[in-house]
């Protein structure tokens, strides 16, 4: 029934088009290039165009008004309008220059499309509804991007894992914690959505300037403020404050954000009864000081503190079939106390010699101090439930199949320090652009691992999987009692890296068709010193290329192909195997990308739409195979695996409802691996079908009452097996992932609705709303708990369900 409701909700949402009094369009110059920061006013209401020249403003219904379009470099233009209906009006004026003709401007939108980037509206990242609302939550509605854990901001892209994604903020690479096991430990993403200006995402086939990873690039730009403002957001899940402004005669611009997050609301909806208060705090700032038009200094800083105190009490889970239901009851004692302290600072200098030559030098340092300490004992009873409706004990456990206990212990401490220095440059000449860069990076990691697990079944300690067979309880075992899992290691690792790139870009014309192409190459040299053992110096070279053509057709279409060799030299996580040992000779994983795509922009229902498709194939070698438990990845550290991934991504975005952009995405993926020539099996990220919808709507007669709907359906992942197991013995899949989140908000005031008097005149923006997470209360699982049946000597995988239905209230304001 839940599945039926899930899809029925979709049909009316997509078909109903509401009426509106919105005037929107794109302001361009005489060469059809968009103009940014054009002021548009009607009466006391005003707005400005974005970097793509787009604007949107509300005008009165059945009343003649005059719109004024003004810009410092263009002649002011005015136009009278009378909205005779509430249907959206589109108007895209052409402004004339006040002075002589300027140099040719490259259309940024076409350039990003040609590079294979998806540009995401910042407002969607702020307004999207979801447990971890923000940039990553928007990504998970795109085809080819998936994550079945709503408490995690990590994501898989086209068959890769969490460690294969590059994330940049203002050209500076940022990192994820090392010891995180579960999504509920993660807390806040590094990216503060309230500070973001631009979001660009590539799911593969990206340029040589974007680092050495196998899967994707998320390129974030924080904004340089143009006004003084304070933004406050608050909800039952936490709060944030963002301040921005210009000082010292506008030479200094600053934007600073403070965030606090409390996931108790979600944790209390889970099946495990706990004393639990996961709290996360961070402070982030971006400063820019302009010494002159040519030279400026920038600073990006972040301080993050995550405290995770977890004390489970009990758990009750029913599973199995209607005819043979089973129930697991667990009573816990003990607790987990984790702490993650992260500090990051980056100083960069920009030097613009002229319009054609630019240099940027960056120095950054990242430090993470992580503690994972727990002692948790569990006593469990696995029993058969009475399924006889006429029985007096119907629904109660009548027979115990397995009784036992388990004790998990850890005292894991990690300290990582990553320091790098980088110089990048750009040289332009007409429609040709050369980019180059060189980077030195040093990683120093100290890791202390003390982790063991003891399992007891009916008073008999269970030996490790690799232990010699015994015939207990029929024959006594006289050996020592050993832990089921036991890792005791002290690792000290130092990695030195030198990398660089050079690439050539050109935009030109072939007959009347516009073409873009890019040729680039990266080189990466590294060496590892681990526990006193020095590796050989290794070097990998990665050539990459892109080509796109925009035909001079009546239909607005763009075709592109891209590919190359992508390599991922090992990080510390990839050097450490299941037992905590370091292999300093781990090689770089390699992947050859082939990507072909098409963008088709068209009008439907007199509104703009765009269809984007991409077909891809990845051939992987020297793969470092891994297992995954929740969000914890454990590598083999041996490079004895080959793999492949292929698929198709389709995305349709546009104004399904006038004035509001939404999208529907569909992805197909197949990825398999062959570990040490044992045969081909599905990789842990083999999620065959991905379907997502991000939908916006509003009430026709009350357009300031808006609704946001986020729907995701993913087929089940391989997984749920014990982390220590042989993946060839556990190829069953988890259940399909289905989720629907709904948000409703009312806009009291914003840039299109300002008040000159009354209490609302104190706000630049004011919104309030409700969010309903997992509104169908679907039970999704990410892992299994494995319990042994002493009679059949088999194991049962009991699903660990994630969060249920949760209601949240939020309010946002800007002064």
C-alpha cells in the first residue's frame, strides 16, 4: 500500500500547473550574452539578475505597471505591462551599451554545459527538504548519484564510493573524517549552504585541472558579499547564523557562518531505544581583502566539533515472513563516546596582471583529531513468533532459536595533518585559454587501533572465522579463548605528493556551429613512509580530453564527448587493510572514462525545459576492493581487482509549474568486479535503478505558500553482510530504498515582496514552514545485524532500519 501511495503522489504533482502573476526572463546585450546584476524595479519592489542574466519579479494583477531595467554600463530601458491573467509572463529585453562595444563575452552557461557540469540553483540547496538539507541533498536527486543513508552527507557516483569524490570550495580541496562508521556520527557537511554562490557538479569525464579521483567533482564557490546582512535559520534540528558585509571602503568583504545541529529528533524515531544526544557545531568564515584591482588576499577557515554520545538500551525487531515470523530482542549495557575535532585554514592570493593573465597561490592546512571509544554489551534472544491467529499467545515469542551475547570494545584514536601549497595560472588569448598548476602536499597520520569483538552463544565463545574447526559442545576445546575479531595496531604514516597539470581550452566555430574543446594532462608523484618502511616513488600520468558542439539548428541542442585516464593515488584509508596493517606499496587505482552526452533545451506549455542525457562506461584496473558497513569503508589494500561500470543518466528539468523549476531524474547503473580472478560479482555500489524527483509548487490564490517535494526510489544495494566476510559468500541485496520528504513554507517577505512600514519592514526575508520527513514511514535499511541460530548453525540477517516519520518546524529570516 505504501508503494502505491508513493507513486500516486507523483501523478497529480507533475500534471497540475498553477496560475501565477510572475514576470520573468533573461536580460541580454546586443550579442545575446546575459548581463549580470541588472537592476529591475516596479514601484517599490525590485530585484537583480543573476550571473546568467535571469530575473523573476511579481507584478500586480490587472494593473498597468512600468518596469525599469538599469545597469551602470547600459542604457536604462523601460516597459509597460498589464497582467490580464495569472499565467506567467516572459519578457527578455536587449540592453544597449552606453559606451563603445566591449570585448566578446563567453556565455558561461554554454561553457559549463560543454564541460559536462550540472549547474545547481543555490536556492534549491537552501530550500530543499531532507534530513541533511543542503548541497549534498540536492546532488542525491540527480541521476548517477546515490546514498541510501539519510543521516549521511556522503554519496556514491556511478559505481564509485565515498572516497572517490573531489570537493572544492573556492578552488581549495576539502576532506572528510577518517573514523566515521555510521551516518548519525557525521553531523554537518563542510559546505555551508547559506554561504554558497555557485554550485557545479560533474559526474565523470572532468578536466585535468580537477585533481586525482575516480568518480566526480563538486565545485563550490562561496560568495563575496555585496551588502551587509544577517541570516538566521532555526528548527527543531538546530540553527545557523550567517553574517556578511563589506568594510574598509569595500576593500574587505567577509561572510561568516555558525551552525549547530542536534540529530535527536531522528535518532528517537529509530527502532533502538537509546539515551542519545548527537550534537555538532561548526564555525566557518571566508574573507577577501582587495589591495588593488590586480591583487587580493583570501582566507577560508573552518572549525568543527562533533560530539557523539550514545547509550543504547534495548531493541525489538520483527522480520521474516507472515507464515514464519521471527523476533529479535536485544538488551544493551555500556556506551559509546566519540569526538571529532576538525580545523582547516587556507590562505590564497590572486594576482591579475591583466585581463589575459591570472595567478593564484594557495597554502592550506587541515587537521583532524578523532576519538572513537566504546564498550557495548548486548544480550539477545532470537525467537519464533506465534502466528496462529486463534492462539492465546498470538504475536508472542513461543520458542527461542538463539540466545547469546556480544561485547564490542574500541579505543581508536587518529590524528591527521594535511598541508599543501599550490600555484595555478590562466593565460587567455582571444578564444584560447591555457591553464596550468603545480601542487605539493604532505600527509601525516598517527593512528592507534584497539578494537575487538567477543561473541558468545549459549555459553560457548565463538572463534574467529579463520579459526580451525572444532566440535563444541560435543568435544571440549582446550585452546585459548580468542576474540571473534581483534585488531591492535599503531600506525604512523607520512605521504609526500607532487602533482601538476596543464590544459588547453578553445571556443571557436566550425562553419556556423559553435564548438568547445579541451585537452589536458595531469601528473602525480608520491611516496609513502609507513611504520618505518619506505615505498618506492610512484608516478601516474592522466591524459584527458573533452569536445562539445552546439549546432546552429533551430532546436537548441548541445552534444559532447569526454574521457581519459583517471587515477587515484592511495590515501591513508586505502593503505590500511582489514587487519589494520599498512601496505606502503599500494598502487593508484585507474579508470578509463568514456562519456557521451546531450543537452536539449525546448519550450513546453509555453515554459522552458531542458533534457540532459549521458551515456558512460568506466574500465577500472588495479582496483582496491573494499567492504562497506553503513558508511565505514574497509579496503583490501592489494590492487588485485578489476572492475567496470556502465550506465545511462537522464534528467528533465523545467517549469512543470510556472515560475518554479523542478526536475525528474532516472539513472541506470551496472558495476561489477573480479577479485583476484575468482569471478565477477556486483560491487558494493551496484545500484541498478535510481529515480528521483525534486518538485516545487504553490497555492494558486496564495502564491507565497510554497511546497517542496523530494522523492527518491533506489533499487537495493548488495550488502548487509558482515564486514569480515568473503563478499563472494554474501551477494544478497538489501531491500529497495523509498523515501518521500515534504516541506511547506510561507514567504512573509523577500526580494519580490518588501514592506516599507509595519513589523515586516524590519526583515529583508522572512519565511516559516513545516517539514515532514519520510512521510509514508517506510522502513529502509542500510545494514544487517547477524545473529546465529544454534540449531541450524546458520546466521540470520536482521535489517537495521533507519529513521521513521519525523515532523520538523523551521523559520528563516534575513535582516
